[in-house]
């Protein structure tokens, strides 16, 4: 077990977070009364959206006061710059919620997770299908904040591509969240994790998802049970799930939770291939290939790096059956631009080379591995022959031009055999 680090108090921490709703006593009656439904209709969209020339003294505002106060309290507590654009989005979020209350005759206090998902949509397109036509893209994130604070909604994994980092900073406070993430980075950097680098973008996304699930932005509140639930319920996937192992190690080192279990241990985290379906295909290939164990292992490690890239950049390519010549071209181009340390879990031993471009021989090795994988899978009739791996995944001339002999230097004191 990793010993707790000394001084387990975050020097960058802000004060303890507390929801802005705690200090208030609201009428949480679930049923919307007839007079409230009537008032929302009489106020109309111009008033509800607080558009120019709206009437702030309209009698309907007093009638719906118990619905309006918690919504405005949430908005007031968010860490969001007071720009005109954001003020409009916040006002429209309140209007959407009031209109919805009148439609279903049920207050947001009693909405289920499914009802919140119906309003938020599983993606931006579904949100626009279900929301009023005047609700723009920028309204959805503010609705998510209301769902989280008023409805205890945490099923963000069901909302598609969603900015957990923005929501977490907006809800808990940017400085507070950034301080806790910086604390994590210091621990992980000391162990050589790429997640510890300042230019890494994966750690903030994972940490903020964990903060939202724990309903607290503090590392000390990330419990063992929470980490277990994330894995058990599939709340994070791909590269993000792999990063959970490192985060739990760091939180354990700070003395706040148990070590990750053996089944999610160091070896698994290092070898993890991001997207699970890709990793299953790689393991199937590994179990079938007749290459020598060493060669098979080298190909496997390179294929798992492809999986981490897929999970981070192209989730739609996780299934090899979906690969096309265009997917191959995208991977070749991405590989050509990669640097040392990209899409790896540990950077121990790489510190002096991190950020340098990959050598041509390394790029060629990665392309050779994925060519072998797709060629074998097609030969074994696991995959349809949608493209020729030898052509679609060929090493570009710009790389082969840099390949050449790499002669071994013979020490001066050793006499070559051909001179004898």
C-alpha cells in the first residue's frame, strides 16, 4: 500500500464548497398549482426570457415566486462571467424550466433522471428536438447545472459529448477546482505519469467527472466506494477509465481512500488499450497469432497505443469492423505528428525526450504493427476486406526517406575480425 504523503493539505485549496441552496428554505411541493400554470402562460415568453421591454412588475411573477426563487439562487451561485451572452443563456435556462413545469404540472424538485435526460437530450440534436425553438446551444450547460443542484442529477455519461470540466468549474468554482486538480498533478508528476504534465487534458476531465459524482470538489471526498462504483457501473470509459486508476493511486497516497484493487493494478493500467472493444480485438489477435512471443508482444503494445488514441480522439473507430481507408489515413496522419509521451500512461525514463517528435523508425514500427493486425484479421476472415492494409497503412515516403542503416559503433580497442 502506498504510504500517505506528508502534509496532505492542499496548499492551493479554497474554502470548503457548499451549495448556494443550503442557506435557503424553499417550498418544494412537487405539484404545480393551477394558478401557477396560468401565471406562466400569462407572463408569456417575452417576460419569462426577460427580453427587452419585459414587464418586471407583472403580477404573474409573484404567483410563481416559489418556483422562481430556487432557479435564480442557482444562477446567482454559479461561477460564470457576467457577459451579456451568458446572462442571456442563464435567463433562458430559467424560462425553459418554468415552461416545462407548466407543461408537465410537476416541479423540478420531483423530476426523475429520465425526465431530466428528456429535457437535456442525449446529445445536442436531441436537446433541440425537445426544447423550445428559442433555446440555443449555450442554454443546455446551464440547464445541466440546475439538474445537478436542484435534481441531484449525476448521469452525465448519458448526455453524450458534454463539458464536465466547464460544469464542474461553474458549479464548484474555477479556482477551487483548478487547485484540487493541481494537487493531483503534483502527486502524479512525481511518479512519472503523463497525467502529471501541465499540457495534459485528460486529468481535468476525469477529475471533474469524479467531483460531480461525489457532489464535492475536494479530493478528500473521493471515496473508495466512489471509485468502485465508477468501474462497476461503467460511468467512465476508454482512456478516461484507465486514468481513474492513476487518480485513485494519487488520492490513496494523500490518505483519502484505499489503493485500487489488484484487478485494476499497475500492469493493467499501463497496458490498457483505451476503447474496450478495440482492446478485446487486440487480445483476440494476440491469442491467435503465431508470431514469436516477443514479436507478438511488441505488436500488441503498439496496437494498444492505437486504442488509447481512438478513445481520446475517435471513439467511433473503436470497432475494427468500422475502419475504412479514411480511418487509416487519419491514423497515419496523427501518428506522423505524434511526440514522445503522447498516448502513454507512464513517462518514467522518457522525461528528457518528452515532447520531441517520434523517430521515423518508431513511426514505421507502429504502422507495421497495425498493418499486421488488419492483414491477419482479414486473412482469418474476422473482418471484411474493405481496404488493403498494405496500401492504406503504408509507411509514407516522408518517413521512409528518413529510415536508413543504423550501424553499431565498434570500440577502438576491439579489432574487427575482417582485419585479422
